[in-house]
């Protein structure tokens, strides 16, 4: 089961605590094993967890996998 936020600027889909897909990103500003910050229009999405990896990135989507503990939307 997933959870998503769609605010017409970007879409975030969280699948369990194992992966998150962000559509409409504007790049990654920070990447560490325990934290990934993805720029989106109007702010950023901060993903915290353990053993985080960027599984896939392209011009439209970012897929982050690992043990996700929190997701913060920053405006």
C-alpha cells in the first residue's frame, strides 16, 4: 500500500517504509546514507532513514530506497 502527496507541482509516493518516488523533482541537494534532500518546486522533500540509496534518477523522477523513517516536506 502506498501514500502520495500530489500538490500539482510534484508528486510523492511512499511505498511502505522501503521506497519513495518523487515525480517532478529539480535535483538532489544532499545525499548521505541516512538523509536525502530532493529539490521540488516551492521547497524540498527530506527523506531520513538508514542505508538510503538513489535507485533511479532521470529528468522527471527520483526513486529512493532503503529503510525510510521519516519524510519531511519543506516549503
